C-alpha cells in the first residue's frame, strides 16, 4: 500500500510540472494517495455545530462552546489582525497562502474578501494558489509567499528568505511574519477539525 501511495505522489509531482490546468488532477491524485496511506479525509459535517444563539461568524459561534478559550485566543488573534506591524496587504498574502497550504476553505473564503479590501486584485488572489514560483509576483511578494511555504513545510524560514524580508522589514515585522503564519496555521487546524461551515455568501477555494 505504501508503494502505491508513493507512486501516486510521484504522479502528483509530474502533474504539478504541467501547470495550473493540472490542478484538478493533482487534487484527485493527492486524495487517492492520502487514502492509500491511511490519512483520513476531513469531515464535511460540523463536529461542533455553531451555536445559533450566538452572534457573528460561524467560527465565533463555534468557539462560543468554550468561552474561556475564545477569550484567550481572541486577544492574540486581534493583535495579529488589527495591530500587527505588517502592512495589511502583506498580512493577507501570508494568510491566504497558509490557509491554502492547510486546505482551509473557510479561512481562504473569509480572507479573499478581506484581501480585496486591502488592495489585492482577483488575479493576485488566485495566483496565491500557484505559490511563490508563479510569474507576476514582485521579488518581495515572492519572498513573503516563500516564507509561508517554508514555515508550513519546515517550521523555519531559510536564511535567504529571511535576508530578503529583512531588506524591507524591521525586527518587529520579521517577528510578526512568523506569528501571522503560525496563528492562521492554528486557525486552519481548528476550522478543519471542528468542521466549521462556510458563512452565507462566502465561497471557498477558486475553481
């Protein structure tokens, strides 16, 4: 079974080299490889249904089951989203990329809307799915996206990427890059594990 999963993974890599049109095939092959390796697909039904007696987004209604946790997390999340030293556009690039890498349709849908408000165009938002190697990014945008990829893969930003970010960012901003990606990696875990449904009018990943 492991040999079959490895073969599927190699097929995914070859498919990836053919460009974005191969996305549907990649997703299908990856899902098959996950099944063969024993990895469980995320549930499509809420494990913790949002409390309809609460106000706000579905993530807020879900966290209402655990008020102490919601309050503690909300303080940190509020800093990252409202008080971070990062420019809003840069913050949203990081959030979209880590949300995509984690496979969180909820996070992607909410932040695609926010990204538009802070200056990202629809073409740029879709291009986030292609990663830092896609044509059209500035060198700094490429470094931001690569930082998200490296943190997701290695829990570490490489010296090269750190130096590229450091050419523009000060120490506080460099720290906020790591904590922004970490925060939304955590949020993605919660959203997917709890099965938080998309809010009305919000779309998931681009098709």
